[in-house]
C-alpha cells in the first residue's frame, strides 16, 4: 500500500514523511511540533505532513492529494491550531475527504469564522488521540466475530 501513497505523492508533488510503521493511516497537520507529538501519541499512524511547510502551489494541490491518499488508506487525521495563519487550505483539504475516513480536531481561533465546525470529529486534542488510537486498533484487530456474522453479542 505504501507504493500507492508514494505514487500519489509523486504525482501531486507533496511528500509526506513515512515513519515506515503502523497502518495505512496519514496525518495532515498544521505545525511540526503538534505533528510529531501526534505521531508519538498515535503509534499506528504511518505518514505525516506539516502543511505549514507547503508553498502556495502545494497548498493548492493538497485537497486533491488528500482525496487520493484517503482512497488508499484507512484513516486520514487532520489536526492543527490557528491563531493568525489562514486555516482555509487545511479545511479545504479536510472537506475533500470521505467522512468515514476522517478524524479531525482543529482549534480555530483565527481571524474570521471557524471552517472546521462541520468537520470536527473530536472536541479536544485528547479526544482526537483516543479516537485515532481506537479506530486504528479496531482496524488492526478486525471486526468481532459477532459483527462478521451479524448475529449480535
């Protein structure tokens, strides 16, 4: 599966960091400190990218890249804090994702409205970490036997 992410990244000229671990899960983050903290707290995340390092052309390509990556991964996590930088590029990328593959927490206290209100799946950073770890643990372990058969507990 990493070949798919590598290919998508080369086509869109957006290169995430590959930790070569975990599952088919990617983190799109605003801020390298937060990104690395989340990669430590969520050991099943494999790829990450700090959108603050992208130039204007990279930010313009990010929604298409994120959509393609979400098609070959089980989970895409979007996280960030905003005080004065423009949150719209990250929100545009998050809106491009299928809701079932998205985990999102962005605290947006910048100028203007909060474009993450309809996208947020967690209300705190701690909740995001719990959500990501739970969802990836469930992916790793697979469905419970009663889920497979549809017979209930």
